[in-house]
């Protein structure tokens, strides 16, 4: 049997990213609503994992409690009525991530 003089062919793995390529991380949109009470509802565009208190702020109010209602909804209770007050949900808080590792895009505005 003759001996082959061919060398092994080394091919790169097609499942790996090329040089200078990075996996995409989709940002998670958040919608903030209130029904004119002390509650603020955060509704995320995709299911998220909440590891602690989300650093939201409402002008002149302090956070009383936070409840994770579902994988996409978090309710926060503030020290007083939030009607007409400015709110901020920070972008990329370390306590909220999507299941794939995406960060929250953040939101700001004024409650009606």
C-alpha cells in the first residue's frame, strides 16, 4: 500500500466568529406606565432576569418596594403619588439582563 504524501487539511470552524467580529447583544426596550397612583410599572420587551433593585428614580419620591410580577413585568411602589412627576430608568443597570445577556436600553419621561 503506498504512503500518501498529502498533509492534513486544517479548516477553521464555521461556527466561530472571524477576526474582529463580536456576537450581537440586543438591547431590551422598557415601557414605563403608571395609573395615577404610587405604582410604576416597567414592561420589558423580552423576558429579563432581575437580580436586585432596579435603579429607577422618580422626582421627589423614594422607592418603597419592588415586585417582579412576571418575566417581562416589574412593579415599583413609590412614597407618594407619581402623577405629573419626571421618571428615569437607567440604561444598562447591572441588576437587569435578558436571558441572552442583553442590556436594558433605559427610559425617561414625565407621568401624565
